[in-house]
C-alpha cells in the first residue's frame, strides 16, 4: 500500500471543518494535526473520533507534525504568510480563496510553489461542482457577447455576522466572495477583462471606517461580454433576490433556478449557497410570427453533492495533483487573474473611477521596461567599472611600490655605508696582519738558517 499523505488542517471553522471531514474520509490522506487558536479544533476532533493531535500555534504544528501537505482555511489576511511557511517546510498546499489580500502577495505564493516544486490548489469550489460545470457549458453555447448577472447577499446574524465582521477586517464581500463568480465569468467568456468599476456602501458602525459591507462590481471583457456581481453582508441586508445566477447571450439565456436555496430563510446558509436544483435553458430562436420555436429546457440537478461533498471533490483533485503530478500552471494563473479583477473593483470603489486594465497594463509595461533599462544600465556601468577597478588596483599597487621604494631611499645612507666601511676595514686589517705574519715568518726562517764559513 502506498504511503499516506500526512495533512495538517489549519483553521477549523466552516470551511476547515468540511475539508477535515474530506481528509478523514479519503483513505489516501492521514490527518497529522488540527490547528486553531480557539476551541473549534477540540469540537472538530471530537466529531472525527478524538484521535488527532491539536495545536494552538501554526509554527509549532509545522515543526512537530512535519506534514506532507497543509490545508489552510483561516482568515484571508493570514493566507500568504501561512502558505509561504508551508511551502518552505516542503509541503504541498491547499489554500482557501483568496490566495492573498494583494496581487503581489498572490504572485509571491505562486512563485514559491513553483520554486519548491510543490502543488498549490486554490479553493475555487464551484469549479468542482457538476451543476456549475453544466451551467458554464450551457452559457458557452449562447454566442457572444454574454451578459452575466450574479449575486450572493447574506442577511447575517449571530455567529455568522461575527464571522463576516472578522472577514471584513481584511477585505470586502465583493473581494472575498467575488473571486468565485468572477472566475466563473472568465470561464464562460474565455476572454480577457479590459475594465472594472464598482460601487459600495458602509452600512454598519461595527466595521472599520475604511470598509464597506455592500458592493457591486461591473466588468467588461475584450469580446464585448459584460458581467456584474453583487455581495452584501449584515443584519440589514434584504433577502429579496439575494440569489441571482443568470447569463444571457444572442441565442438565449441560462439560469440557475434554486427555488429552495433562494428561499428568504437561506441567505446566510453556507450549504445552500452552492445549490442549483435546476438549470433553465431558454432558446431565443423565433418563427416568422415571432413566436419561440423551442420550449425552455429544464435540467434537473437534484443529485448534486452538498457542501461537504463538494469539499471532498476538491480534496480528491488535490490528491490527484500530488500523486499524478498534475500541471497546475493554468490553475494558479487563473487564481491570480480573478484576484486582479476583484481587487481592481475594490480600487475602483475607493478611488471613484473605472480601472482600465489596458492602461494599467501599459503602465505596468512601462514600469517593467524602465526597470529593465535601469538594470541594463547598471550592468553596463558595472561592466565598465571592472577595468576601471582593475586599473585602480594597478595604480594602487604601483603607488604602494613607489611609496615603499621612496621609504627605502629616504633612509639615512650612513648606516649601510658605515657597515661596509667596517667590513672593508676589517678585511684590510686582516690582509695587513697576514702580510705582517708572512713577513715575520720569512724573517724568522732566514734567521734560523746556518751561516756559511768564510
């Protein structure tokens, strides 16, 4: 049997719980720890049989559990930091959307996953929903351009309002939820977004002064398609028409008609948010009397998975990505793209103007071009500096040599001359002594010889 993938579950709230249940049910995974600051991990552990190790601190959990994979379902402002730490520790990452609060942060996480050669799967749950897959497929048959109308407003109260307020510490509803629906729009059109605008309002004193709990974004695509998405959270929200999922095209329209899920009592029910129940396909073709040729089609989706079932589908995709080494380049690119759109919408609201992606791209291109030019200039200067530095070294070496020679030459000459004189004097004296000794020897020898007789 293949070795199980040890997964650390970080965050034990609504999404974390659903992902933990999925890992618990998939035999190829083995949960090696549950991480949360509060009591949610203990309650979840009890539900799962009470056999898993619990951690309050994420860093300690990483160091102790040594996971093969990490599932991150915490608040958005922690996503980038936690993902980077997991990748650095050598783990694959399943990360709830959005990847980070900024595009730059998202790009850093993607780059880190690529550098570490680890899998990064982002929790775009609707991509794994069979009914939404069918919805996208039907929308693509309607011709171009498309008009895409979507919303998800939530009349939240109690614990759910607390959760929403915590989420709004880092981002607005159109950013947090908008990435899902903008991602669907991009799949439907297969076209490049060219501009985004947005409106919004702060309807509660319980949230930050720079935050807004209602927003609507409008996005235009290169192929002429347009889309809007609306999201609002709070006890003041209306439950009327809070669940709109509708696409028009030249050939007709396609609509998710979730009568039960769109009931007024379901606006803050997380499980109801992914329900479709039925898809209605309307055909625009008419006869010569301007009567519709074909009746609307009703596609039943009653056998669709519930929220926990969808999370299990996500984790099976994560498993395949790891085991089969699936190329996730497009998946990660799409995550960056959808985040760019919703963050541009946020910027539009705050600045009160439309964000033009073409202009932004030109500005970014110019900035990148300037950076490249500056880099080339610096490289050229560095290259020119090398011989200059080499010459400088030669000059310094020569100067050092000259200085040393000057020091030698500037020393008093008396000392070496006196020494020489002493040596020479000694030699002369020795020679003189030798001569004297030789002369004396000769004299002695002469005196020692016998005198001749007369």
